[in-house]
C-alpha cells in the first residue's frame, strides 16, 4: 500500500498555495515582493514533530511506520543511554553524531561518582546518577580515543546507526545527539525529533530536548496500552506539558492489539487510560499541567507494529521469521486477510489525522490561511471598489436627472439617515464597552488571584528551606531542586493565565460578533427606509469586513490604530485583550542561582518576577480602542458614503438645469467599469475555487 499520505498531503497543500499565490500575482492582486515573501516563509519553514515516551512504548516502530514504511530505525536502547535523534531530509542516507564536550563528560563523571545513598528519596536524581554510571561504564569500549572524540561530530553511513544508539553500540556512551538524513521528498522542511526523555544526566542535553519540544508544532507522547500508567509516564507528563503546552500534546496508546487479543474492547482500553490520567491529576493536584492534559487531551489508540507490517513489502515479511510471526498473529487476532485491512485495524490513520489537524492549527494560520484569506480579501476588495465606483456613477446620473424638488427631498432623507446612523454607531460603541468591561474586569481579577496565590507558594518554598542545609553537602542539588520547584510554580501560573485568557477571549469574540450582527441589521434598516434611491451594499460590506478583521479596507488610512503596528490588523477582541495576551504568552527564564544564597534577596527577586505577571489597569485602553473602531466606522459609512451624496445633491440644487454632459460621461465610465467588474468577478470565483482546494 502507498505510504506517508500525511506528509505528502502537507507538501501538496503548500504547492497548491504556491499556485494560488502565483495566480494572484498574474492577476496583479499582489506584488512580486509579496509573492516572494509568501514563498520564502513556506520554503524556509520547519515542521517539527516531537516524539516522547518511555522504553518499550514502541517509539522506533511508530517512527518507522509514520516516516519510512520500513524497518529503518533500530529498536530502543536502554532508558539510561537513549540519545536525542533528529530525522530530516537529505540527498543521501547518512547520519551525523554529535559527541559530548569535555566539560559535559567531566560533569557526567562527577555525577557517576556520587553515591545513590545521597538521593534515596529523590527518584529524579537517582535516575540521573544511574544513567551517568552506565554511560561511564560503556565508555570503556572506546578506549584511548575517548578524549579525541569528545567535543567533535562524526559523519557515518545510516546503516551504522546501531553503533551510536544501540544498547551495545561503540559510541553510545558519548553520543549526545544524532541527526539522520533520508532522501524522501516529503521530509523536506520536516524535522522529527525522538527525545531521550527527562532526568538526563547531562543538563545541556536535557535543556536542548526541552527547546526542541518548545518549538515543536505537535508532540506525540506514546503510552503502552498493556502497562499501567506508571511513575515514569507521570514524570514525563509532569515535565513535558510544562515545556510544550497542553494544546500541542497528542497521547497515543500504542500496542492496543495486545489488549484486544486478551478480550478488551477499544472503549475499555481508552477508559482505563483516562482513569490513570485522572489518578495522576489527583496525585499532582497542585500541578495545572496534568489537570489540563486530563481535560483536553483525548487518548488515541493505535498499533504501530501493525501499521508497519501493513507497509513493509510482503516479500520482505516472507523472508523474515519474526516479521512472519507478527504479521500472521495480527491477521489471526483481527480475523483479516491482507495489508490494507491490517492498516485499517492498526488505527494509524486516526493518529495521522490527529497529527495533521494539530499541524494545520499550528502552521496553517501563519503560513497559508492568513495569506490565503488576505489574497482573497484583496480580490474581493478590488471587485468591491469597482462596484462602488459604478454605484457612485449611477448616483451621479440619478442626481443629475433629478428635479430640484426631488433633490431637496433626497437631501432631507440623507440628513435623517446620517443622524440616525451616527446615533446607532455611537450606541454600538457604548454597547461594546458595556459588554467587554465586566468580562475583562473578571479576567483581571482571576489572573491577579492566580498570580498572588502562586507567588505566595513560591515564596513559601524559599522560606521552608532551612538556612543550615545551604551550607551542607549537596548544596548545589538543593539549590537546583528549589530552582526547579519555583520554575514549575511560575509555569503553572502561566498555564492557568493562558486558560483564563482563552476562556474570556472566546466569550468576548462571541459577544462582539453577536452585537456586530445586530448593528449591521440596524444600518441596513436605516438605508432601506431613507436611501432607496442609492446603493449602500458595498459600503455596508466594508464596515462588516472591518468589524471582522480590524483592517481598514483602503491602504494608507492615517489613524491611530493602523499606526500601532500589528494591532491594525487584529479583530476588536484581539485588540482589547492585547495587553493580557502579551503578559500571558511571555516566559523568561530568570531563576538562575549563583554566588552566595541570600534568602531575603531571593524572595524579593521572585516576588518581583511574579509581580510582572500582574495585569495592569486597562480601563482607558478599552475606551480608546472602542473609540478608534467607532471613528473608523463613521469614516467608512458617513464620510465615504453619505457625505459625498449630500454634497452632490447640494450641487444639483444649485444648478439651474439638468447636466446632460455629466450624464453622458458617467454612462461611458460605467460601461468601461462593467467590463472590469465582470473580469474581476470571474477572477474572484476562480480564486475561491482554488482556495477551497488548499
């Protein structure tokens, strides 16, 4: 069967967008510079997928099934010696191993020389010491070349990968990371990161692992369906979610076929995992990360082994006794007869779909959806501007052929429409303020309470540390543990902050959308009552688009909001919560401990760091931003639509007779514009059809 539809789909999607943008360039909707910028962003973007899970959860098999459709990566080593592996595109099959530096190896040796008796109650430190001891022991295979290899990189053939990541590999002890390159077109612009887990004995590698996960578009955590949710899994979640964000985590429950063979149903397996997650949440009640994961991440069943069996050529399966055994076993368990059915029963497609959905959420908005919508909007604006020009010329004809009495009546109605529309616009602004002010006040109170509570927790952690232990043996460990505890409290604060923000943001967007809809209906009613001789449709559409996007339809508008950088292209909900979004999204690692430990000074420092998260008073901000919106709506409807009509009517009343020449000129211009309008409408229809396929 054909492999890797997921990655191919992403590549094809990007190619279709390139064709769409090229067509927009040909139609002169965008400039060459804009077109080049769109393509540059796509071509230079990296799609990063992180994979994490403890030993025997099936990571290697999962990656072989997801990426290669064959046995390329060797099975897992031991949890102590796993390396950070990055898989990406290369013109040839190759690997590049990066070895520890001399300083990192010295750090490892110091850790290996520590006694396990020092850390009897600290499982995290215990695992680091055990890992360090194992690595130092395995380094004996390298012999006298050790010092010359440290701090270097080594390129090798991909088939020799076992020497760097295999349990008995020659270089496993000093391999910090491995970069694997493979000549598959769909891997271009893709990075799959297989992480070694946490509690790494080398701090720098653990930090690099966390950095990879932070920038990942989606992180896959694999659990083993046949094993209880143990302490290692809990530790992974506890650390993982803090550094990644729960919105990017997918939980894959691998090897579900083993449970199915024992008579368990899919629903029972999923429910068992949910229960384990709930227990972890209760156990770490203080940890918002795990609670978030329980609420938001739905476990997905899969069998990576069956997926791989469905993709490996049958000829290869028949030549290998192990492959034959697993293939026949899967056929018997599910009472199926071929590879297509095996892939379906593996449930791998469901998992690939979940990854794709997350990637689309992560990448599409910036790389494709936003520019695609902008290009579509440009085309619609062009067509709309031509329609407005035609409507204005028709207004000229209508007014030029009016009697003075008719013109006077029309001017009276326009004046009424202006007054009523202005009142509706002002009321709309006041209504928006009334809607959002209590929501934002509530958000501010929730954030403030969360920050103050967690600031108190962090300070108490410092107070609980007895002064005398600072000077005892193991000072660095205690300082590091305190450092990690406070980081965790800070990150929990930020997670809860983002949850509060997201909830209130959605509420504000929904309320503003509802109010905007009623406001547009009111404006349409005014036009229908007082402006039957004129065509307001395109102007109302302009107002509607502005309310939705925050972007004034015409370039170069000189107003405060547009001059405020990106805020000029934000919806009103985004603008109103802009200060909160900035505060909640920024995390700076400012907790380094160095020199003498000054408890009072450290408390003051931590309090100031938490205080930076406290929201500022933004009452004036709300009024200012709503006023800018109101002002721009008046500009679009009153100044650009009604004011010119009023002026033309006044001009007609001052004329002694009908202006026949003006009518002829207007009719000629309309004929020219109608052909432009037809061409633009055809372009818009064509571009929308192309956009639907992206």
